[in-house]
């Protein structure tokens, strides 16, 4: 009789031990599943809350804002405009006016286009969420586009166009390969009053 009772106790102890192990295993699995679920949910949330990388330059910013598909065409327009204005950055001083630099911004008078452009480039950098580069404030003091690098002058050129009302649609048309839009953006919003020679050169450059 004593042997039967002892065996029964042993069996019960084994059952209790097995049950405990199973409970621990279930709890561990549940904890693992819960942790995995949290990681998955966290990953999905990151997709919606993670900040987008800031654009590297104003051309990228405009391309992003307007969802342009061919930013190379915007770069092409920039270089074509530079060719019209200063033969690609080789003739940067206009002896007949205060126009200077790759894009021939006027630097004197009430309509000081250079200072206006600098204000617009500063506003664009602020809209981009980046710190305004020191070259902008320095340029406001020295008032000379020639002292800017080629890339800085391109930033100035694009920001000056971007900040003007009515240019977004022209940027989009340029992205679609519209040469007339290039001419309109250049002639109406950058040069604003091209003489006959400049007009003919622009039409030729934009293949019109």
C-alpha cells in the first residue's frame, strides 16, 4: 500500500512539473509574440512619422514640391539661361548696366534684382527647413554676384523664379519638355525685358 501511495505522489509531482514547464513555455511564447508585434507596429508607425530627408539644393526642393519627373530638364533650362545671359559664365560684367554674374542680376537702383533674389533665396531655404547659408548674408553686404560660386548663383537664379507667383505651372511644363515654357519662364520672370538680340538668342537656345 505504501508503494502505491509513493508512486502516486511521484506521478503527481511529474504532472505538476510538466504543467509548470508548459505554462512557462506558453508565457514565454506569448511574450515573444507580443514583442514581435510591438516591433512590427513600431516599424509601420515609423513609415508614417519618420521625417523625409531634406532636399540637397533648391533644384531638388522645387522638383520635390512639384513632383517633377525629369529634374534634368530643369538643370538643362538653368544652363541654357546661363548661356543666354553670360555665355555660360564667361561674360559676367555688363559695361552698359549694373548687371553682373552668370545670370546678370542688376545690382543698382530701386529694382536691385540681386538683393531681391537674395531675399527670395533666403525665403526658399527657410521653406526647405534648412539653415540659411552664410553666403546669403555676406552677399547682401558685398552686393556682387560675381563673388558667389557657380552653384550659389544657380541657387539664386532658381529661387528667384520659384518665389514669383505664376511660375509653378511653367516649371511643370518644362518638366514635360515644353520649350516654350522655358522661354516664358526666362523672358517673363528672369530677364523681363529682353532686347531683340537677347530675344533671338533665347528663342534659338530653347529651340523655338
